[in-house]
C-alpha cells in the first residue's frame, strides 16, 4: 500500500520509519526512542518493532526487578500472534500520528529487500475505500473447511500501551493502576467511558468494593465510597457484600444494584443506588410488592423499566417468575404471562430487541445447563420459543452478553465441566447464530461469571470483558472490536442491507476475493498503488459528500443542542417547581404537625370534660333520688301532723256529741 506522504512501499517504509525512530539494532536504541517519544508510545513502538522483525514474543518474562524490562516484555507479549506486516503498518501509523513530518526529516535509513509473505491459500481479504485509498479491512471469514481466518484490520484502536488492531478477536490491553481483586459473579456497567465493577465472589467470600476502569487511558482506580450524614440522607446505606446481582446505569450519574446473594439475605429484593457525584450508596424506596430476594437473575433495562426474570432464591430454589420495576414511579409489578415460560433457571443471559422483545438464552438448573432461546413479547406478554438458525451454541450458564445494534454477543459460560471457548453472536432479527472467535486453553474468556459491557473508542464499538472463574479467579481485562456495526454507525455509514441481500452480497464479495486470490502469483501479498490522476475525482466526490454530511450533521447537532437546551431549561424549571413543592410540602407538614398537637390537647381536655360531666350527671341523679325521698318524707310528715291535729281536735270537742258517740268524757280531777 502506498503511503500518503511517500512513494515507498512496505517493508522499506517500515525500516525507514524504524531507523528514524531510533531502532537501529544497537543496545542504546531504546534510550534513543525514549528521548523522542513518551514512555507509553516508546513501549508500544518497541513491541511493534520486535513483532515485525522477530515475530511473536517467545522469550520468558524477565525476572529482574527493572520496571523498564518488565514493561518492554509486556508490550511485546501483548501483541500475541499479530502478523509482521500488520505490526509494520501499525508502527508507521503510530509514528505518523506522533510525528506527521517524520518522512521529510528522515535522511538516513537502510532499506531492506522487499519480503513477500506467504499467505494461506484459503485466506480472503476484503477491502474498503477510506479517504480515497484502498485499505484492507479485517474480517473473520469462514473458510471452506469451517476454520476462522484473519485478514488485516481496517484501523487501530489505541488502548493504553496496547492496541486493538483486529476485528472480532480478543486482545488483552495493557492496563495500569492497582488491579481489583480477582472475582466472578460481579456487576459491571459503563457510564461516560468508565467501567464500574461492584461486588462479586472471591474464594467463597462476597465483596463490596467499587472499582473503576477508565476506558480512555485503561487505568484502574478504586472508588472511595462515602457515607453521607444520616440526618441529611436517612436512606443512605453501607453497601453490603454481594454476588450474582445486576448493575444497571440509571441516568448519567447513578448506578442501580439489583438483588444478589448476600450473607444475611432479606425476604424481598433490595435495590441500591450508587451516586457517582457523591460516591455514596442509598436504598431505593420502591412501592408495590417487591419480588423475593434472589441472585443469578437477569435484569434488562427496557426504556424506563427494568425487567427481572428468574434467578435462585436464598433457599436455592430456582425461579422463572417475571417482575417489572418502573423507574419513573418506582413501582413493582408481578406480570402474568401467556404461553410457556422458560423453565426455572439462573445465570442465564437476557437482551432486548426493538424495545419490545425480551430474549432469554441458556442458564442452568441444579442438574443441567441449557442452550434454549425464549422470546417474550412485552406488548402482549406472551412467551414463545422460536427456531434458532445457524450453529446453536452449546449449553452453558454463567455467560455474559452485550448488544451492538441487532447483534447480541455472548461470551464465556460453562457446563460445570468445562468453559465455553466460543464467542458467539445472534442476529436478533433473523435469530441466526454464528461464531465470532474461539479461545484456547483455560483463559478468563472461557469461564463462568465474567462480565461483558459495550463501550466505544474512536467512534467504534468495543466489547470489554472482566473477571470470571474457571478453576481460578480472574481479574483480567479483554477487549474485542466487533465488525458488526451498531445502529448508530449504520446511519453514518452505507446502509446495511437486509438479511437476505446481505447474505448474497457477502457471498459475491467472497467469490470476488477468491478470484482475486487465484489470479495473484502464488497467493502472495502485493501492494496496490492507485493512480493519483484517477483518484482525484473520487477524492473530490468524497470530500463533497463529506462536506455535505458534515453540514447535515452540524445542522442536526444544532437542532439537538437547541432541543437539549430547551429540555435542560424545562428540567431546571421542573426542578425548581419540585423544590418549591417540597418546601410547601414541608411547611404544610409542619403546620399539620402543629394542628395535630393542638388537636391532641383539645381531645385530652374534651375527655376530661366528659369525665366531669359524667360525674355531675351521677351526682344529679343522686340528688333527684334524695329529692324524691325528701318529698315522700315531707308528705308522710304532713300526713302524720294532720292526723295528730285531727285527733287532738276530736278530744277537745266532747259534750253532747261525745256522749252520744259513747266516748267517755274527761274525768273530773279529785279535789
């Protein structure tokens, strides 16, 4: 391939760049390189130079305490089996990025003879047009015998001291900072180019630390979790140690930790919130009936809701129930579904397609592992078990998944006997499986309980895996740059054809490449030199198209920024309204408490008055009774007095009438 600033072809261009950079083969060449570039760039150039000239690193890791020698070996060894031609191209590319005018200043270099590199007769190289030049694009293309072959990559994603240069191939980047403790069954999530790791299991002990990997410079750090004052944050909690939980991004500055196994499990599922601004945990207050506590469940974010399926409770009972947590109302709902649901399971993988279909794959019970695929229509809440296309993956549990557009990548897992070495991808539109790549040996990518998240670097999607257990615990980071384009990238690039035409196009492209390879001499690599005159119209057309796209993107960006400003303004207004409402609510609550106090004292006084009234009523009744008795006695007294008076009058009258009545008259007193 002809360079942009030189007519030199490879490998002469590489040796010219190496000589300019200071790699002249002398013992002092490393110090010469270090003086021109930063330590990170110098180490990367060293590794690429060794890979290009000597091939993959086969020397043992140095046992000396020299950090320089350790880093040089790590840089070289991290390139794994990268082809020498690829290492040459990356070396020149990095040099041009660091020193764009290097070629004009390179006066002395020793070109070596052009070396033709034998290529496998089944290899297939696809090319794309980038900036008017034909560049080889890395694809993993199945050969006729079913093996997976590699071609050169289209671009390089710089990852700290390492590089992700090949599509659909796992690479262990060079990371810095204190590495987290090895673990599995942890939670992982990405917000603002940072991967957060929480909890996990190590040697049977649950962890509660929060680790952060900056995906821009691949540096580890540990989050210093703070506990706010209880008076200010009554819902604040100290994060408990857990494993088998789910970690989900919530907005731009919060993480949700849902469920998980703990040492002292609660009866119902707990949801915790980690605030990335205050670095503190708090318990999320939810409404409705929460699910029973569990671990190994799947928690899938669908719009503003989290769909929970399956898992294993504290009594080791497997579950296949379905619950939804609405993040706007913070309300739990247990969903009654139609159709035949998946059998009870845990440690499965779940994904959402088109914001409507929930896909469940694999998982395990106490006795076996599964490789079945179930789909739930979230509108009709009906389960179905569609027919899977392609080569269905082997049964597994403890695997991890991440979606890129319509592609669902599955990595890791195992069947309690061995780890699953294949990284597979499911086209969620056609439900067709294919193998992306396969790892060898006992490596973290073939283990259970690893995590897999989606991030981006230089405008391209990258999958990042961490941890796992396959007989030993891992704290390694691995990166894969998928060739499957995301939905966002497909809008900017050429529209992706539908599944049928895509298959035909891929077949025709493969046949064209095969024909080109057969026409080449003995299957050797030749550089394609493009005619400058013929390329100028294409470059102009490309520049015009780029300018048009750029103008359209700027307009769209302005519209989005305007909409964002309006949304921010509305959000601020709503926030103020909420604060005012909260203040009013606080004042009303205080007034209510005061009224309640006054009411309580009035109730107490009323109660005393009622007691006094009751006593007075009792006394009044007694007085009435006494009054009646007094009246009776007065009547009796009056009657007695009347009778006595009558009798006295009778005795005083005497005379003739007394004599007639026969009553003796008064006796005369004796003289």
